[in-house]
């Protein structure tokens, strides 16, 4: 029989090199559950004083099984924010040991300054971690509940070529891409480059992306260093696909895609509003999609976060991302938080029974 799981709490990702080197050596099951992702996010996507709680757990028989990156004190949350499309532990295992996860949660309840509330989001509700989390929280003494975070649109390639996928897109979208590309050609020579490795070309593409983003409709980035550092990290890992559409020498659209294993992810995009009449975003999306399917041989293309109408046009399926919140009833703040949360949930169920039934599968 395996021995009881042990938990070590770290406060720097660099400490994994000593505490759990095997987690750095294996390939993560998902890009958003990799040490490289979490390290970049914590260093460049959070305020400098954000406390990191990196809980490394395993058992004596099998060694380290997972590391759970968390942030905060009074309320402890998954190390995830505006930049995160998914959250899961760092692990080399394809399964998940419930006793190891329970050990992490019991550690949080017994450590000094025990948090009154835990929050994990966004999660893949069908994944092993999300399925195990609520029972593990209950076993550790928390009161837990799940909730809807956002919709996630994706394209199941199913072995098709780009030409076949494109032919299956809505006729209006296909016509827009083709007509606007011809219109753009009448305006002048245009080109698309997709950068995937580090070096001067990548730095120039990052500068182009920044310029396009500044001329787009989007709000300024809350952490301007994050996207450039993400591009450099992703290039070092072999994950980067940074596409730039130029009219002459001027960048007018840019998209950051990430490719991990067999999945291509559309992470961040923008176009210069001064060139909106050419639909440069759609033209570039078509080129990036061709690269993902015919060059990278992606089996899935993931539009990540949100139910924007344009995502439905390009993708074929939708799934939900969920969150799980838990309250420690042995703390005053946890008990009050639980009372408020579950009372509000019952009230919503009474007032909006159809909406409640539609999300009942979240648990």
C-alpha cells in the first residue's frame, strides 16, 4: 500500500528544480498546465507582490504526483487571471490520485493563516482534475460548489484538409475572406508571415503585434510585458505561431496562436481599425488556420475564451469552462461566505428555474 501523501509548499517556480525536477522534465498534458506557462504568467501577468503558493504533493511509493500553483492569502485562488484560458495542476501523470489532491487541500486547511475561501477557475469540467476536485474538497472539510465561467468554441478537424474545412464554413464567411483578399490586392501588395522561433524576426513581429494592438479597438493590456514574454517563452518551447499581415510594409493585422501536441489555440488577435474595410482579421485567420491544419496537423483548433459571434462562424463545437468555489466552515469568513453563496444560488434557482436547469450539469 502506498504511504500517506506529503506536501511541500514553495514560493518560487525556480524551487521546482530541487523539490520536483521530474515536473520540469516531462511534457505537460496541456500548455496551460505547464511550468513554463505558470512561470511566465506569475512573473509577467500579475502584480509583482502577488504571493505564490506552489503546493507540491506526492507519496513515498511513487514520488511527486502534482504541483498546484495558487495565489493569495485570505482567499486563495488558482494561479489564473485574464490571460488564462484553462487551469489544471502541473503533473506528469495522465490520471489523478484523489488522495494526493486531498493532501494538498488538507494542507491548506492546516497551514497558518488558513484561507476562508478557495476558488479554481477556469476548469475543463470533463477533465480528471475538475471531476476529482469537488469530492476532494468535501473530504478535506470544505463546502464546495461549481459555476459557469465562459463558453469555449473549438473546431474538430477530424482528419480533414484545410480546403475541406474551409469549404464547410458558412458561405458568407468564405465569401468575405475571398472578396476582401481581392480588395486588399487592389490596394497594394500584401504578405503574411508566421514566426515560430526566437531571433530578430520574432522581435520585429512582436513589435508589429504591439503596433497593431495599439491601433485596434481593444483596451490596453493590463500587463504590457506579458504578451512579448509569452511569445519568447512559447518560441523557446516550440509552441509559438505569431502571424502578421502587412499591406506593403505596414502591419494591419496580427494574431498570436499557440500549438501544443496536436492542438492549435487562437490566443490573441487584433487588427488596425483604419483597415477594417478589408477584413484583415478574417484574411489572417484563414491563413493561420491553413497553417494549423496542413502544416502543424492539428486535430483540434481551440478559440479558447468567450462566446463571441465570430468564433461560432469558424468553429464547429462548443463546451463550457467552469469554476469551483469552496468555503472553510470552520472560519467565520468561510461560514458567512458559504451562507451567502448557497442562499443566492437557491434564490436564483427559484427565480430562474430554466437557466438553473440548463447549467445543472455543472454540479
